């Protein structure tokens, strides 16, 4: 079996057996099995995470490679021989690919460990989709005991053509906040609305006001998103609504904008209480920091990518994404870079992340493994 076939088979096995966040037990066992085959010692971390390391006697310098392992609660619609066999769970964000890429790099580097002048740490992290898997891994000490010089992360991208690799200097992805709001009014018969306090009308007015924050309160040169995607409540068609629940998200690229939006939302809720005589309860959750790449590490990644992929296949992204990634938690501690591996070859491999038909051009997976191995060898040596 060729190296390319082996790495693709690893991806297909993981794709066929997806597990949601913090339940990646069989995935972790499979990763441990492959690492044992590659003669790389590993240990279990944060219950479903795995960390392994190729140690060198020649140097204390360490590079870390991170892959995320969790799947999403989505029913797969692809007609593939390796389609998910776990109903309602699917690798619809490429984490099966990321794990295969880093395992592939581990295999290549294990065959040359005698020549490595440094250490390579492999971090297989659960629960990226919940935005707290990285925090748990860090809490368990995966960045301690010879702190890495820096850390690299990869993500397949359906927006970028196969054979391309993309980098972004500085701000690459947004901070992620989740908002849970409950508006409590007073029920009354719909024929006698004056006897109630209408939470539905209050919620509608708040939602309209919240959508003016970005357009009317932010500097137009700043980027931010305020989205409320779920609303539920009410008893029946002919009663005044006594309770409404809203769920939404805020995405920002810096903490000043982040705090401004949070304050504005809380102020608007207070105003809603006063105007409609309802009670508003808000749970404002920080799900992740902005992902800001380290420029000097991006320089090195870009240089090595131009050598490996060819300069014509290296893309420099001009704009950040408002999506989130908890790889940012590692970058808050050490230097590093998060990069995109283009995986779009045709219509079937161009569906967006979190789509029930998401798939990738598998030929990019072993090539990305070879790039990471090339990077580690060249940098450490």
C-alpha cells in the first residue's frame, strides 16, 4: 500500500465512524493504534484527546502539530462507500481529514526521527465544534514539558481549489460569543391584550434594534456580525405570549468591538424591559478568542510552502473570516500559524462546511501530510 493510499484510508475510516464532541472514544483509540504502529509513544488527555511526541536527543527545540477530531450532529447525505454509519453524526467540517493529515505527517517523521534535530509533538484535540476542546487540552498540559517553539494547524477549505494552500497574516478568524436571552411577560387572552405583557412584541422590537448595532454604532471600517438564529415561545395562537427565548451569536475581530457590542445588547435589553414592562435575562457566553496568526511563523510557513507546493499555488488571504476556531487558544500562549488546504476539485467537493453533502478532494490529504513533515524537518534541522 502506498503512503497516499494509507493516509486516505485513515481519513475514510474516521469519516465512516464519526463521534461528536467529547465522545470521540473510538476515534482516540484508533489514533493511538496508528501511533503505536508508527512507534510513537502517546498518552490520553482530557478523556478523548491524544498527545504524542517524537523526541530527539539532539535538540530541545519543539514544533507542535494540532488536529481536531470531533464530528457534527448532522445526517450525512453523501452516497459514499465510507459514508457515516453513525446515524445523525457526520464529519461535515473536515476534521477527519485534519486527523489523517497529522497522522500521515507522524508516520513520515517517525521514519526519520534519528535525523531530526528537534522534537515534534502531535496534538489530537476533541471538541473543536464546542469551542472548548483546546482549553481542556491546554489545561491538561499539552503545551508544557519543553514548550513548543510554535504550533501549526490545518483546515481543509471548500472555497479554495485543490493543490493550493492559503495563509493569512494577523487576524484570520473571529472571536465567537453565544447569547441566550429569555424575555418574560404576562399571559392573557388574545382578546384582552391590555391584561397581559407581550414578550413576543418585546422580542421583535429588541431583534430589530440589535440589527442596527453593526450598521449604526460601529465604525464602518470594523467587521462584526450579530446574528439571532433561533426564537421560540408562546402558548397558542390566541393568547398574549408570556415567554420568548432567543439564541444568537456575535463575531468580532478585536476586543474593543467585542465589548462595544456586548454593552449595546445589554443596554437594549434594559431599554426593552422599561418600554414593554417585561423581564429580560441574558446569558452572554465567550466561546472563543480571535484567531491571530504570528507573522514570523506565517513567513516561515509561506516560504516552505512556496518551495513545496510551488509559488503559484500559495495564496495570501486579504480578508479574515467571521467563522471561529479554538486553535486561537493555543495562539494566546505560543506563536503559531493556522492554514487552509484547498480541497475543492469539482461540485461534489465544493459544498460549504457543516453541509450534509460536505466532502473533499482526497488527493490533497497526503500532500498536506508531506508538507507538514517537510516543514518540521527543514525547520528543526
